[in-house]
C-alpha cells in the first residue's frame, strides 16, 4: 500500500499495473477425449448389431451356427492381422487424418452388411469391415498420447473402453426395436450414418498436437507437457525387441478371447441355452456390458489413483489388473452352475466387471512404455489379442456344439488365471528407447 502511495506521489499520472493473474488452462483435451470415447462406442455398437441380429439373419439367409462362427472368425482375423498397418497409419500420418478415414471406411461396410444375401457375401463384407476397424484402437491410443498427462492415462483408457462397452450395452435393445419395426437390414444402415457423421466431426475438431489446436491455450499445453516435435520415424526394431511387449500381447490374447465370448456369443448363449425370446435376450445381454462399463471406469481410475499416490507405475498397473482377472475367473464358476437365468446373468455380469477392470490398465501400459509410438506398440498388443478373439469364434461354436454352452465360459475362467500370472512379468516402467 505504501509503495502505491509513493508511486502516485512521485508521478500522479502513473498508476501501478495490476499483478497479472495466471491464465486458466483451456479444456480442449477433454473434448478430444470425449470424441475418442464416442469412437470407441461406435466400434462396439457396429459389432453388436450382428451379434444381436444373428438369430434372425440365420433364419432368413439359412446360415448355420458353425458358418456364423466362421463369418465372425473372418472378421476377427482381418481385424487382428491389420492391427500393425493400422497403428502405423496413425503414427505415420497422424491420428486426425487416419482415424477419420478408417471410421468412414468401416461405417460404409457396416451399411454394406445390410446388402448381404448369402453366407459368402456376409463373410466378404465382414472381412472388409474388420480391415477398417483394425486401426481404431491403436490410432485412438496414438491420438491421446500427446493430449493426456501420465496420471490421466489409466482414466483416459478406462473411460474410452467404458464408452465402447456402454455403446455395446445400449445397442441390443435399440437393434431389437429397429428389427421389430423395420427389419434387420435397417439396423446396419442406421449405425453406418452415425459413424460417417463422427468422422466429419473428428476431422473438423481434432489436431495431432496441442500446439496445432486453436482452442488449446499455452496454459493447457504446459499442463499436458507438450511441445515435442512429432516424429514420423517408427523404431520397429526397438518396439519388436522389447520383451515386455510380447508378454503384454500374450496376456491380451487371453483377455480378448474372453471378451469376445461375451461380445459375440452371449446373446446367442441366452437364446439357445437359456431359451430366452429375442426381446428378453436383448435386455439380459446388456447387463454384463453395463457391468463392464463400470469396470472400465473403476479399474482405470483406481490405477491412476495408485500411481498418483505412490509414484510406482508397476504397482498401479500390475496389481490392479491382477485383481480384476482373479475376480473374473472366480465369478464365472457360479455363473455356469446357477440354474436360475437371472442369478446366472448376475454372476456373469460380475465376471465381466472383473474382466473389464483390467482393460484401461492394459491400454495405459502402451502409453507408459511407448510414448509417441503408442499407436504401433498398442497395435502389436491388439493384433495378438485379436488373434485370440478370432480363435474364440471358432472355439466357441465347436465347444458349444460338442460339449454344451457351459464349456466356452469354463475356458474364459482358465484364461483369466493365465492372464493374471502373465501380469506378474509385465514391467510398465521399461520404456522403449
């Protein structure tokens, strides 16, 4: 106060300048995260259409259960094999262009599924659909690498996968309504339009780095820790020689096998084994997916909380994931044994909650070890994971036909134990040079 009075006394025309207040960070990164969550939701919505409509399609087109398994296997195999090219596209050309292009691609083939007239035509369309979706998760992971802080990565990956499971959970009732009113083909066209609309919105808003985004101020860039030049050189030798990556990928093989037993076959299981009508199946099939949505949010957020409080990335990633796999393995057994369908679905929901508790953690690890090359790192993980998903399509139909519908779920319980053991060897602190 004295200094102000002195200044005025010395020069009455000169007023002291007010102390500048710190600029508040903008929130562009949360809009980016929201758009990414929507992309994840659309991927699983588009997959669930076929899962829900499968009994109707089988009747109309005369496709056997085993042939339906091969159609799903073909999608999964194409999806798995093109993970690395898809991740490379994001790392090489940037997530803005790459993700907009592939979402538009697979959305068109979602629509083309409505034009299928036979098992072979359905299989061909599903292969091209799988090629398009193959880059979704690696490129989306790459899109967040520059936008999310390390202590937000588990949450970010948790909420994105929660978006995918929520999309999958909301889809069965919607598809049932559309099928009842307009037929199964209309459902594919509706969701195709949704995907193309998202592509346009993403291309208009997203930028590959915070520095390129007009809606991101310097305070937000400083908070994120941005400013590094984006590299287009992919160090494949360092990536592929990183031992932890392959342990992570085998673990994700186990996870993805289990995931696709639920995503691809749980509605069919309820219809064929539990004798549920189409309407009742649509309701009950959503319950594990809603539980999985909660698991995604809880697992990723809890992992970040542990990291923030302890600074120990392995404690935050490894042991949080192990707990989820053990819960999934344990809850599957009473789900199989329960005679009451409601009790059975409740335990399956708990098992799927435990399985999904692990996924945000698993996708945070490629960000931890991969940095700018998280797209390529996660592509390798997701490639092997989705070979597990493709394998499940063939194994489930064979096991269910030969040994009954309980056998595929017994396999998921065993693979959850294997995944928990593999996590003991995963070191999220070992970064790729």
